[in-house]
C-alpha cells in the first residue's frame, strides 16, 4: 500500500512547489527600475511632484542617459529634452515648488 502512496505524495509535493513558484514576485521591470533610480536622484533637487513630472515628460533615451551619467553634454539632444522637461515641470502650477530636501 505504501508504494501506491509514494507517487501521490510526490505529485502533491510537486503541485505545492509549482503553486508556490507561481506566487513568487515577478521579475522587476528594468525600465521601471531605471525610472525609479532617476526619479530618486532628481528628488535631491526637485520636489517629488516635479521629479515625477520630469521622468514622465522625457522619453526613455533621456531617462537612460540620466541614469548613466550625472554630467550630460550641454550640447546633447538629451540635455535639451531634460532642460525642457525641467522648465515645464518647475513652472507647472501642480509642480511649482522646489526643494533641496529629499522626499519633498
């Protein structure tokens, strides 16, 4: 009788393992992680609302450039796009304050 239980126990263990694996956290989205890093860094100079606005306004190439470097070339297209986003987000009524305190 024990020989008949062994396959059932193995099947149950496998079913539980597969079920638990399905409940694990999904792989983080690299694009979202990059945006989060850039937004966090921007919050050192801008309010949370402004930082989110800037990240939302620029395209993925600008976010990648901001993630890779703190010194963008002043003549680069990504610098112009970033500057345009900063201007728009700082002058926008919903993001009108700046702060040097992280998290504001």
